[in-house]
């Protein structure tokens, strides 16, 4: 039997109502969904602009390298024929890798660290902290590592690799990431204690001819006034000359140190104890030559106190000694505010560490030439390509490519490799 017309009408009306309700709900839901997606898009853009998106660090690799120096040299603890270092590689899920290196020595004679302690601190504490954190910017690494006291070279090796990785992810140079704008930097050389003044003069002559912008000579009691006088007498008053004492003096030597004033040195570096800022303040009052602090400065707080006390007129920033690029930048900014010029010291870095030094030196208050020389000053073969070369006498170019701007040469790394270990979130459980 056919459905009566009124019933068919009611059915039609019910269906039409249901369709209408569904359509209204769909439009409503669609609108809500559009709102949600647009909010998510804005939020993620904002988060990215503010640097809040996680870097997605998946794996850290440590490689201990023994790199032979071009020529062995005499250090305070004996002859040094090779550099013993830890190369750090940090890998992210998006296929990028950042590099850093430790600037520690085999013996705890510059600071308390050694290559062995750096490896231990990285494996036991720093890498687990990094891999279990959700880092979105390299500045957070310094905060993450802050509860762990000192061990700055271990911290700096890993933090430096994170900085490189971050800049590669963003497609900017490490120099730009740090806020540097110089495209070229002036560099000088450091000369160890030579057996005789004549040999020293020969070295100085060679480096002046190569156009280095600063000649740093190591001094100690008994090898100070005479070599400086000989350099000034032979090469004249315009050679940019400085002395580094590596804590070899005490206030008892004040008369000798005052004699150095007549040579118009750019500075005398760390004349007194490695952990002192009080006696340096007393000495600075007696000297015309600015004192530069190296070993005494480990943090921006150390720098603040030294500046307040008048312990120095210049600060040498070594990235490893102060725990990384973030702290280096803080010290730079503080010094700039107080008209204290800074420069970047060297620790026999491979091309990786050299690239980090070049990047930090691109900041504006690095007004004194640093110690970062070309790769071939120390190495027969560096582990980066291209090698670090002077683009003009005494001048290095600041790379504009993403990150440190130098690629790692895996075949060279392999040649110098002593031991390697990889750490991931999954493998952390296996590290005792
Ligand atoms: Mg020094």
C-alpha cells in the first residue's frame, strides 16, 4: 500500500530537518576546526620565531683523537708532540650534525680538567642531561649544565656542538647566530719560551713578515725584560707586542713587572696566580701596562668582580675555559658595557675549535687580535675542509655558510681516532 501523502510529507520534513541539522553542525565543526588549525599555525610560527621549537637532538658521538703537531714543543710539563682531544658530534632527527671539541690538555696544568675527565663528565653527566631535555635553543644548554660545578671544557665541547647544530638547522652562520657581524678578523701568534733571545728574535721576525697583527711572547722570571728590550730594539716601537706570564710571578716581582712598562706592551697577561683577582688589582694600580686576565676568569661573575676591583684592563676569552659560547658572549657583553676590550685566546684547536673561535671573534668588542692562526701553523693535516687559511696577512675570513662553515674530513678523523662511543636516548640506560 502506498504511503499516504501526509505521512510522506512528514517523512520528507523529518529527513530535511536531519540533513539541515547535520549540515549546520558540519559548518559549525568546520568553522571550529578552521579556528583550531589557524591558531595552531600562528602558535607554531610564534614559537619558532621565539626559538621554542625543540631541536630534536637524537644522538651524541664522542671521538678521542690524537693529532700530531707539525713540530713538537716544550710546555711546562714536558715536550708536547700531539694534541689529545675529544671531538663531539651532535645529531638531530632532521639530518643535521653539529661539531664541538674539548680544549683540555692531557695534564691538569692549565685548569683542573684533562681529556680523560672531559670524556667522563660528558658520558656520565652532560650527555644524559642533554638527551633527556627538550632543548629548543643553545642558550638553554648553559642553564641545563649550571648545577654541575666547573668542568667548563667538557661543558663547552658539547654546548659548542649544539650551537653549530642549531645554526645549521636555522640555515645561518655560527657568527650570525651569536650576533657577530664582522666578515674578517685580525689574528696574532703566540710564541712559547725559546731557549735563547736570538732564537726568539728569529721567530718574531718570521711572524712579523707573515703579517700577524699581534705578537705574544711567553715570559717568566729571568726571561722577561731582556727579550722584550731585544724585540723593541730590533723591530722598533710599532710591533704590536704583548707578554703572557701564565701566573709565573707574585707581588714580590713588582719591580721587574714595572720595568716592562717601558716597552709599551699592549698588555701583560695573567702575571699572578691562576685563581687571583685581588693581587692583580693591587698590581694594576702600580702598572701603566694593562693587565689581561686569562686563567682567573671562568664565568661572567668572575669578570664582573675583576672589573669592579680594577684587576684588569683587558680580558682574554677562551670558550673552553668559560664553559661555552653562551658564557663567552655574556662576558663579551659585560666587558663591552665597561669599555674593557676582549680577545680570543687559543688552545691548539683543530679546525673545529678554530671555527668556533673565529665565530665568537666576529662580535664587536673583540677589538684586539686573537691567537687563532691558520691550520698549517700547528697541523700537517687538519680534520676540516677547507683548512683554516689566512685570506690576507694576519687576517681570517668569517665563514658565511650555515654553522661553523667548515666540513669535517671523515678520512682525517679516522686517521687520528683512538676511541669512539655513541650515545642515544635508547642507549642511555646502558651507560653505567
Ligand atoms: Mg694566557
